[in-house]
């Protein structure tokens, strides 16, 4: 990646939102392995246009993106391109963000951190409060349906230090959440959410 790099830590169980200009890239590094990262993107001009998993599945004619694929918005316009992937290529586009209802069904204590709340809080921090939580791209999540169509959540296949790089195809607001799931196998067999690291490379002036 060419340009000026900025490095951030996305803490376990937390969310972060930031703006990406067209042509900028973000590398999402699974530093300690097995950490799922819920990922959303919105038009920086009109937040009613957002990266849509439903439209992307139709556009790509498959349920998960591969290197070189471009994910699209709810208006079928290019949003993010999966430019690099060293993680094994297993990602989810079917499941919604975890929320208070999900954890209640799993028997968690009230107030369990969750990706839906992380999404809302991260956007409030940058002055863009939104109530609707679109279905995210669940990077590194291993929940591909089996031959009978049953969705079984398995541990991620990604390893320490593996990463994906997403390139902005428009001026965007990107939102990321280091998934707090600690009951199912979403974040690995030890069910322990972990920090991930981000490297943002903005286009050279």
C-alpha cells in the first residue's frame, strides 16, 4: 500500500468509526488470531446509502467475497474492494450483528457488550448517530452453511497476524467492531475476544 500510514488498536469488545476517502485502504490485522470483526460502510455524503450484504451477494453471485471482489451498497454502487486476504478467505455475510436480544437468548447477563451497541456508539463519537444497524460483513467469521443449509458457527480459520485489506471505492464512513462474543465459538475455542490492529493508508496527495 502506498501513501501515509496511520496505526490504531481496535480494543476487544469495542467499536470504532472513521472516514475514508476514495482510494484509501484499511488493513485489519488479526494480531492474536481468531477475532471476528463486524464491518460496515456508509456513503460519507448520504448515510442512507450503505454497504449491503444482500445486494453484494446478488452482485457477486456467492455468499462471501474473494480477493478482487467489490462489495456494493443498497443502491448497487461500488463501496469496498477486498484487495488482500491472508486469513484463509472465510468470512460471513449472512448473520446480523450481535445485540442485546441475541445475548438474552444465549443466557448472558443483562448489559453484555455487543456489536450493535458498538456500532451506534462509534458513530455517535464522530457525530453521525444512526439507529438502523445494517447487516455487517463479518470478517474472519466461520459460519458457512453446511450441505443441508444449516448455519453452524465454527472457530475462525485465521491465524496470528493474518489480515485483510479493504480499499474504499467512494468517500466512506467505515465502522468496525471487535466482536464481544464469548459464549459461542465465534471468536475461537477459548471464546475470548481480543484486540485487533488497524493500518490506514490514505492516498498520496
